C-alpha cells in the first residue's frame, strides 16, 4: 500500500465526482489545480521571505469549499529571512522530515528558499504517482537524496513532469527554479492552455518572416524526430488522416504541419463528422489527451523552441512569464 492512501481516499471521498488521475495516468484537472494551489502557497511564502522547511504531503491540507483546494500547514520550523538575507547560514536550528529534506538540509549546509523547491519536487512526484517517492522507500530516501540517486521512471510518460522534476530535484540549490517559475511550467497547464499554446504556435508559424522564422523552422525540424517519434500520420486512425487530407496536403514528418492539422481540426471541431469527433474526444480534455498520448514529447519540445525564438513576442507572454528556460 502506498503512503497516505488513507488521506488521499478521504480527500477524494468528499465527492464521488472527483478523480485525481485520468485514464492515461496524467493528472486530472482536479489534481492539477491542487498542485497549483501548493505552488501558489509556496510562492506567497517566499515572497514574504519565509522558508517553510518542512514541505511534505502531511503538511498539505485538502479543503472542500466550492471546489477542492490545497493549503500549506504546519509552519513550526519555518524561518523568515530578514532584510537582505538570502539564506539561514550553516547549521540552522530545526530540521524538516526525513525523506522530504533537500540534500543541503541533510548535510547541515546553508538553507535558502531552494530547500522548499526540492521538497516540492518530491511532493509533485508523490501527487502524480499516487503516493510514490522519487528517492525510494522510507529507509533509503535520505541516503539516496544525498547520493542524488533518484528514479523518475514512473513519470516518464509525462515528459513535461520529468523536465520539471529534474530541475526541482537538482542537488545544486542554485540551479533549482523559483516557485513562481514552477507555476508557469507546462507540466501544470490545463488541457485548455496546452491546446491554446500549440494553436498560437501554429498561427505564429504561418505569419511572415520576422528575421527569426528560418531559425525557428530549422530548430523545430531538428527536434521533430524526438517530438513526433516518426511520421505522425502513422500514429493516428486512417479515417482521420483521410478526412484532413481531403482539404490540404501535409508533410507527415513536420511539426509545423502536425500543429496546422491540430489547429484546423480544433477550429472546425463543430463541423467534423461525428465519427471523427468520437475518435478525437471532447474539447479540451479528450482532444488534448488524444494528441498527448500519441506525441508525448510534442508540447515540451515545441515549448523550448518557441521560448528560444519567440518569448519576447506579445502573443506568447502569457506562457513564458517567469519561465524556467
């Protein structure tokens, strides 16, 4: 039995309609909202100069109001950074809980806000996997944390989550992201925002050259083998491919053309034959799930390329505020 199953069952038992994971093992909208709540709470504490120092699942309260929400609790060993302080110095008094501490906490080093980000990575992994830990079972966790011996294989089907967790669990606290940066990472996006980003990217690829387009297209071409995993038409039903090819020709090895097909299908979803709608599923959850299941690395690879070439453009500002990259 995984840790804290009782607490999870109790929380979900508040409503029979609440599901924490989708059928494809991705976090549900409810779970994504709870994880965003935790990150928002941590960002607020850090803005106030407070380091929680004991972030773990038991210190996250799940409250049922109009909807489920998560709040941080147990601030018993929290510390406030005064004036221009950025750390608590060596050997600070008090310690967090075994298995959830950053390596610098275990080694009695200087503690900054980054200790909370390491713990956050463990909590996010716990949420996505339904109670598992990236550093193993109880007795081995602290040793594995110090040795930087983690196992993220349980989230490999969600490349955005793997990308975020590698950064949060970095043994070097200087290389961990800030809480507000985590909040804007694609791993915490809703299906609606994921589709919005890919549609905006497709629109951007259709406009005239701004001096970056050739480099942008070349960069997308270079990541296509990883993002697509082959010819994209081979991963979808023939009836859908035949339908979209009635109106336009596509290059099946091109990210730009896949995004164009997604955009056109999404924009004209209501006009699709019922058979095609049933294949793709409802918008946004089903539609997003259909493509993310077949092209799991598409979003994160496109996101990195667009950040490099287009992050200053107004249409992408909402996606890259306080970005990690």
